[in-house]
């Protein structure tokens, strides 16, 4: 499966591009937004402008797309909206037609570009995409991607076992570049609505890891005795399990 990541920011150190790079999926990052010319119906002919043709081919060849948008003046950045205008054409044969897409966003403010995300979902639906009705809003992005304060955490499952309502997932946890095997245990919270008519279950899981095994070994003595931090850290997760056809 090919999942394409498209950032709506042109900035070199974009928080939204960084957000895409930290999505726990194998994403193919598309980075040609700056090359897309302003939409002009006079130029919307075959052959399309080269940058547009490359973008349409990348989108058409993807199984799904994740858009990450900043928020400019309470809405979608102009260059991203312009790219979607190109992707919405030609009517009936557009690259976005029936394409599964999700929208996420990051901002330096508190709300994580939620207005821009709502606007982008509306635009994508109008362009013919199948839009996931959910949002991921990362506020105060300038601090969220500080690798020392908020190191990237990645979990990959290798085996799932279920006995009634109890679930055990074996896998690997990567934190600050160190990978260790872990086992998550939890329960099924119930069936969830699936936008595409499939079977989807909610899971609540937890595990305990030794943070020092991941190179996180800072600590200090308390005046009253003991240490500031325990080595064992409990991790909790809410996951969705989707049955693929």
C-alpha cells in the first residue's frame, strides 16, 4: 500500500512537514508543492504543466493520502488550495476522485489548525475525495517536535492475540532511536463506526517499560530520600483494529 503525505507548508523547517514525518505510517512524502503554478483554466489542457502532471500521477498512484495543513488567517494556505484545484480536474477523471484522504495539522498556537483542517476537509470532499471525518490537532508545535522534551515514539505490532474481550499485542517500541520488544495487554472497548463499511474495533492497551533501556536515564535525588523519577514507565494506548478485505 502506498500512502502519500502532502504538507501544505512551503517553509523549510515546517512543523506540518515534521508532523508528517512523525506519523506512525510508512508515508511517501510529496514535496513538489512550491512548483505548482497558479490554476488557470487556459493552462488546464493536455499535456498538463509538468509539475501538475507529476503531482497528479503521484496522487493517482497512491492508495490513500494524508494532508497536513498549517492555518493562515483562519483558513487553508493558498498554495495548498491551488494544488487541490488542479487535482480536482478534470471532472469525472480527477486524481482525487474517490481517493481516501485524512487531514491533520499543526500550529504554533493552542488549537492545532482546527479551522484550516475543517476548511480543507470541505474542499477535499467537494473535489471528490473520500474524507475521513476526524482531525489530529497539534498545538504549540514549536515545542512538540523538540526531540529531547518529546522524543519520537514508534510502535510496530508483530502479533495480535485475542481471547474473548482480552487482547495481547506483541511488537517493538522505538524511542530516541532505540528499539526494544514490548507486549501490550488490554481489552476490546467495542465495535466502532467505519466510514467504508468494514469491521473496526476499539482497543485500550497498556504496558510498562524500563525507560533506562531507551537511554532515558536522567534522575536526581530527593531531599527526603528516593529519586525524582522511577525507571518503570507505564504507557497507555487507545487503538483501532481494522479488518482489511
